[in-house]
C-alpha cells in the first residue's frame, strides 16, 4: 500500500515544515526504500499513543535484536514487544514510585553538595557545563542505581560513561545493518544482531554483581533501585543478565538525557538573568518557609517546575517517537477523511518539531517559563493536545520520568541557590542539533567544520613531528639552533617571525608529506569531461563517477621524492625550491588544492609551529623504546593515525 499522497520522497525533517503541514494530519515518506508515515499535525498524537495504543504498541527497532543475540538490550523494556514488554514493564514500574524516589532523595542531595564543591573549585573561571552535568548524572546513577560512588565530580573522570557510551555504538556493523533493512524492509525481523559489545555487557554485569555482593555483606537496608532489583530477583528468579538489562534501561533513559537537560537549563538561566533571579527568589522564599527543600517541598515550587518544563519543551529528550502499527486501523487524514494504516507500517511523531511549532506555542524559539504558569493551565493543557511530550505519553511513557525530574530539580536548586550564572562569550548564541546523537546534543556547524578539519589532524601532525625530531637528533639540534638564533634576534617569536623561519617550515612540511591529513582525496565528476590517460590519449569521464587521488601514496612515491620513506626536511629547503616545485607538479597536497583547498590551512600551520617551538625551545626529545620503529596505519581512522601509542621522553634543557 503506498503512503498517502503518492509517497513523497522528501526526508521527514523537511516534510513537517513543508507544504503538507496545514493540509493533512500525516503524510507518507520514504526512509530509503521503506515507506513510513510522518505526523504533521499533533491532533492525532494522542490517538497513536493512548486511545489506539493497542494498534501502535511496539517501537520501530524492536526487531533489531533478541535475547539470544543481545541479552542486555534484548531483555530491555525499551525494545520489547507485546506481552513481553507488558511483563517487563510491570516488573520494573514499582521501582519508580514516589515513595522510592523520596527514599533516595537524600542521596541526590548529598551528590548536590559535591556539585557545589566542584563549582567552588573553579574559582569563578569558565566551566564546561555539559561535562559538569555529565559528572553529576554519573554520580547519581552510580549511587542510586548501583549503590556505589562513581566519584566523577571529585575525580573529573566518568568511568560509567566510558562503557555506557558503547551501549548503542555507531559501529559500521550497525550502520550497515540499519541501511540493509531500510533498503530491503522484508528482512526486518528475520536477521538479528548484537548491539551491545560483549566487553560492555561484562562491565555492567560485573558492576551489578559487585554492588549486590557489597549490599548483602553490609546488610544495608536502603529503599533504592538496587534493593528493589534484589527483591525482584528473589520473587521472579531473575538471571544476572535480566537484572543488568533493567539497570542499563535506567542508564539509557536517565543518564545522557538528564545530563543534557540540566546543561540546557543552566545555560538558559545564564542567558536570562530575569528568569534566574525569579527562580532564586522562589528558592530563598521556600527555604525561609520550610527550612530546607525536601523532595516533597520541591514538588510544590511552581516556577522551578516551569523552568524545567520550558527546558524540556525546547530540548525534548527524544527528537522523535517511532511507533509500529501492530494492528491495522484508521487515522484521520483530514477532519473529514479517514486513512487506513496497515499492520507493519511505522509512524514517526516528530516531538522536537512539534515542541517548536508556532501553531502550538507562541514565539516558540523563546525561552519563556511563564507559558507553563499555573494560571495558564501549566503543562496539562499542552499535554492534553498532544503537543508537549518530553517523556512520551500513554502506557509506554518514560518509567523514570519522576526520578529524572527529581534529580534535575535538585541540581538546579543546588546551583541557583549559591551561584549566579553567566554565559561565557565562547558559547554560541544559537545551537544546531548534533545529527550523530539520539538526544538533542548541540553543535555549531562552522565550529564542527573547524573541529573536523583542525583537531584530529593537527594533533596527529604535531605528534608525528615531535616523534621524528626525537628519532633524528641532528634535525632536532638544527631546529633548536634556528629557534635560539631567532629569539636572540627578535627577543621572542611572534606570528610574523615564525613565518620567517625556513627550517621550521621544512620540518613541518616534511611531516605533512609523510603524514598527509587525508589519506586520499575523493572527487565527483559533476560535468562530463576528458582527462589524459596517456601523453597521447584522452579518456572521457562521465558525470556522476568518482575519482580518487591517493595523496598519501603520491607523497611516498619514489618517482617524485628521493628516498621517500626517509624523514628529510632538507628536500624542502629554499635553495631547492621549497614546497612550490612539488605543489606545481601536483605531488604535494597536504591541504588539498584549488578552490576547495583547506580553509584552515594557515591557522593549522600557525598552531603546529607554535607547538613545535614551545617544546623544542625548552626540551630535548628522546623516543622511548616502547615506541615501534615502524608504524602501521590504523585502518579505522580517516586521518593517518597509527596502531599503538607513541611514547616520548622530554628532558628539560638547562637554562
């Protein structure tokens, strides 16, 4: 059955705001070769999530894995279907009652004291709030779920995140699998894969085993998530893998989402001093009235709730909800026309777009907590219309919603009570969603372009430059002499002066020759043309074909460079023509060439030269014996990284 309106092949993100928006409640799109539905009018959202829940009770990717292939996600209520989902959800729902959240709230308050200590240590300096909130979230998860102290806020490390990030990895295997089932939808449900890496499974299983062992030995009677799991194990005879699956479910739903929401809340409070002041006043008045802010008292603070809800509106934990039709039904296409939805089709609810739709929210891009004031009906009037779904809705609504709100409110109170927040000028005024993250992480497109072109490449080139200076003491001595003579002449090395140091340039260019930032350049023919196949024969290149320029191999080709594997900066000496003679022949392209040449080339060279000067001026470099004499390229990296590590020793030069 074709999707409505001829099966538009537009991508879902564009369709929502497109020509169908005010005509139909939903439209048809293609996800590769798979026809799907996209909601364009929130009026049918509650039909899908609540009134017709039995027709849409499963989620789209439920068939990706199973309990045999992947016991962690295969047992997870997030992916389970039908009766299995009902059973598992019924098992775990009692763990999130108000009574249990109240019982663990002192643990959350204790972690809030660590959060305050962390901020105090910064002594007014700029803080990476996203990282700080991730540490806070990590300590909450560790304490309230595993009954242990992760110590992230005190140590600056987030051990649980390092493994947690691998729960849903973006490996090539998973990407190709998703691509395959999108191209051949009939394969869905036939082939299963393991999503969670076995090392991650082992990490969380061992973490839970240790937590259970410690709890039983200490005989602590704490009414937390761990104690509930232990009770559940006794009642239901759960395996350790089933218990771990429940813990991972909590981690997936709670850690990254809560960390990001707290980040955005603090950001907007910093951007809106009037909102921050109003919230602080509410906090102070509440403390004056009650002495302190307990779990119950925090629920009675209307402006705190408004601030949190407005943050959740702008940054809903899920960009969209994806539901599968499990039983054929009809949905209203227009106010007067019903459209059949057949079993097996997926329907997408773009909650992020709905939450920012001017049809539903006045001035939707503005951070305005007052839109959720009790006088205006709070969140209920929006939820009843299906236009505010930060935790989903219906029977599959997020189980940890109340716990998540509790930890977020506690974190906001802890910060605003004692600190004034200002947004540093380094922070962009406008955010762009990170397409690689399921939760609405942020980036700025130009900054990411800069990061992609500059960070990894510059780090690797500097690494290789220092390595070869360590391997070649004569080159290192010659460069140090140039640095010392330049400082003696100019007093210091400014940006302009650094450009006048020929041997420094030669060292950097020789490093770039051996380790070109890109292993190859890939170009697409946009207009048919001819290229010389031999000196006497032309060959047509048709539009649409790709051509690969293997720059890494060209830079190490003995036809173009004498003794190409040797690190020899003298080949680029001014007397021999520098880099120009090689560039003119098209055999030295560390930054590409032509109109699409790397824009950040000069900045990259400047930071690399500054780094080399800083080290060589004051330290002698030696290569440690642990470092291999010959490198093997890492096939998993786009930039020419190597397998293994590069170990160097730095000896301070006596002044």
